[in-house]
């Protein structure tokens, strides 16, 4: 697998393109202008199978209108954040001064679901706390594995819990759901640099002890 990071929008949200050797690809969190993302997809001859949203906040979905048509399987989000796509108040874009609404998601996911795209398997780990429908996506392809953690887990921090739908105790419980994953697992957050899961277990002050 290959993962490419594109910091987009006013909040430098990390949009990711994950692809395999067969040119199958997934776009995660298109949160801002998508010119560079689309150029990368076209330049590498990638076929976008799905657009996946770790949660429904505006800074993670602002670019949907630009890339949605590229996705053969449309857009998917956890059922608890489905309303964010169609409501500028729920996705908080109205609060950001950039009210944005989109067509409903094409498919909804739940905890424990898995999506198979070529050789890539994507496991949905529901991790509420930042939002009610927040998720991490666990990608595997043969020996390769990575975790896209959205705003659940950052390098040495976590997503804020003081916004509507957020709850700190719930987020801490959600982190426990990552315990079965290996220490060596690369983690790609919704904002900021990548990290490694074992380092977060040891050094993240929010990790449940």
C-alpha cells in the first residue's frame, strides 16, 4: 500500500489517498481544495473506489463536491454522522463562516464493518468522542497495515471534545478499542504529523492507563 497526505483547507486537515499496486484507491477526508489531490490521482492513473469520511465536521468534508464524481462507490460515513453531510449547522461549517451542505452519503458504516477494495481490507473502528460517528480506519493489504485515525487520535494528543457531539470520557473509552492493534502500526491523524501506535500508548497523556 501507498499513502499520500495532502494538508488542505484553513485548518490544514489531512486528506489521504491510499492506493495499492493495482491502482485501486481510497480518498479519506477531502476537507478542502482538491486540486492537488485530483492531480495526484490522475497523474498516477488511480481508480477511486470509495471516499471515506472519518467524521462529518466541515473541515473534513469541504472538498466533497470536487471529488465525489471520481468515486465509483460514492461516499461513506458512520451512520451517527450521516446528518452532517446535509446540514451546515451539524457539520459546523456554518460556525466556521463557510456554510456547506452536500448530498447524503451513498453508504453508511458501523463498528466492525469491513470494506474490501482489491487486496486492501478496511476495518471500521467506531471511536466516538470527538463526534458521535467518529471512526478510525484500519487498512491491511498482505503484510502492510496502517491506521487513519481522523480526529480521534493525534501525535501526543486527541481531538477536542467541547464541540456538539463530543465527550471526553467517551473518547478515552474509544482509545481502548485500539488496544488489539500492534505497537508498530503507523498512525495517520486528521491533523498534524503521523505517529506510531506504540509511541502513543507510552507517551500520549490522554491514553487510558
